[in-house]
């Protein structure tokens, strides 16, 4: 049976395009057909000795075995969007800064390719959000989010008036810059920078983190994964807002709009080459100080 692997790279970075050419050449040598998305055909084909297949034209979405992603977390989020519904995991190679979602670094590229070809990786299921916007009870927008759905003020000078809801019941209302509805994966992204808690990926939960709220009670909320989080843009706000999902897919929100987020039935799959404690990844990616740690007293009986 033919093997197909999607290659996704940051199109604006020379090192990412060079790495993509290296990956595509190695895949062909290993008997695997490299595939690119239609929006990256020109960028990834230019300067390469390999002519990749085109997703949707030459190779159906369901025939992709793995996505190899070259770039930072933004590129991985783009790849998650491309492969949504395929059932294929993403294997990220970090060419950015923190690269929290990536599994390996650029100096390990050859090793990463070898592991991909031999299928020597584990698959980690990450909770995703189904996000819906309604106006007057009618659905006007639907998408998903791996990291977060963020409702933000549209004007820099103006706050928005929001009311927060959990499982059909109001929790609090206030003026603010916005609210982040986050997954555990996204708890180390925008929500983290807004003062939200770090949630281990194995914990099934949803997080709601207000942004610069003018209120006495504006703490982050952590709820059951079966809960429904909702945010309503109050009519009295008189100011528009905008919804962004993973910083990629957005829609304008007029006063009276309602945004709800629930756990998706379709998780995002991440390929892992180095399974280990999330604590170690957290320390490594954020360069956290742990000098002086001695660990458990192994001499005690």
C-alpha cells in the first residue's frame, strides 16, 4: 500500500523551506510520497528536486499517514487545520522560539525523518474545542481550536461588556479586554500569558481566563471537559469584538453575539518521539530554574 506524508513548512523562512526539501528528498528515498497542501505547492516545490503530490488533487485527505511540520507552534496550528478530519498525527520539528507543540529540534531533523519512516513514534491525543457563534439563536460561524478561542475587543481604546456562562448558568459579567477559552494544550499559550493556570495535557478540562477584567471576581475558571463554556457580548457594550481561534480563524462579533465552546469529539493527534513527564517539557521549553533540586530521598527505607 502506498504511503503518503504531508510536509508543512513556514513559507516565509528559508531554513524551513530548506528543511522541507531535505524531508521530501528523504521521504522519496524511503519509499514514501511527500504531499503538500495546495497553498504551499509553489513555496515547497521551488528549488526542490522532488515534485510532491498535492493534497486533495493527487492524494485524498484520508490517505495521509503523518504530517511532518517544520516551523514554530503557529505552523503546527496551521498543519492541524489542514489535516483536520484525516486521523493523521502531526510530528513537529521546532524552527521557532519556544516551539511547545514541537517534538524535536532542527538539529535532530535526520533522526526525526528516520523515526517517521519506521513509524517509531507514539500518538498523543489532545483535547480540542468545537466553537460556535450564534446571533439571535441562529448559528453563523463554526470552527475548532487546539489551543484556544479568544474573544477580544475590536477597538484598542474600548473595553467590551461580557457575561460568562458555564453549563447554561451565568457566572459573572464585567468590562474587559476579552476572554480566553482554552484547552489544556493551550494553557501554556495565550491563557498562560494572561495569568491562567498551566494544565497538564493528561488532565481533561476546559479553562476560561478573563483578559484585564474590571471586576473583583475575574479569576480563571477550570471546569469539567463535559461542560459548555459560553461568552455573550452584551447589548449594552455598544462595541464590537472579534473571535480568534488559534490566532488563525476569526469572525467579527456584534453586540448580542454568543460564543460557546465544548470539547470536540475529534482530538488533535501529536506524534511523540520522546515520551516523558510533562514537567520535563515545561522546564525545558520555558528554561525554568531547577538548580538545587535533589529529588526523592532514595536512601530512606
